[in-house]
């Protein structure tokens, strides 16, 4: 599977560079096309681009000419543009003066379910911390399954916090 992902990466990099994109120095998943003012981010086989409408349409055609491609839409201010779309489990919404991003609310439900809670019986807090005191002494290690659950929930909460 890793070899397949590596081959796909080599393929799309070759294509993007042939179209005039430069690959990011600090992140190999970020590309920029100066002449067309396009920015592109790759996550596996998901491509998200930003730029002028006509240039986004040009990019979509380039991909459709080369690959079996599904264009989910364009989020923007034109009447024909989408105003809200889920991209990589984030809700992206176009508003009059800004674009907002938020994690898919299903992530909250998944965290609560793992903790044996539900959104109807729990309520949020305006306080961003709680008093805590550390007692020095013998500490109990988490079991492998508890450690896995902790890492899983921490990663999901980290994703939501972005």
C-alpha cells in the first residue's frame, strides 16, 4: 500500500509541475502556481485549491483531462458557487465577510460516546480549566487499550481544535 501511495504522489507531482506549479519547501503537500495565482493542498487523493474562479476551472479541466476526477464544487461568493461544503471532515462556509472552518460535529459525538457521555445529558463550560493539584507518589500506568483510547481521543480533539 505504501508503494501505491508513493507512486500516486510521484504521478501527481509530475503532473502539477508540468502545469507550472512549484512544490512547497516546508510541506511537500502544498503547491503554488504564481502565473495563475493558484494555491493547492494535497491530502492523499483529495485536492483543495484556492484562486480566481477562471483559474480554478482551468485546473479542474487539467485534472479531468488526465484522471478520473470528481469535482465537488467551488466555495465562493458568486451566485452559482456553493456557500457551504464539507472538505476533509471540516465544514467550510462562505460568509459575506469571511470564510469559516469548523470540525464536523460528528467528532464531538464520537468523543462523548467513547467517554460514555452524550450531548443531551452533558453541557459545555465557559471555564477553560479546572483546579488541579499533583500529588507526588506512585502513578498507575495506562493499559495498552487505555493508552490507545487516550491517543485516539487526544488526536480527535486536536483535529477539532484546528
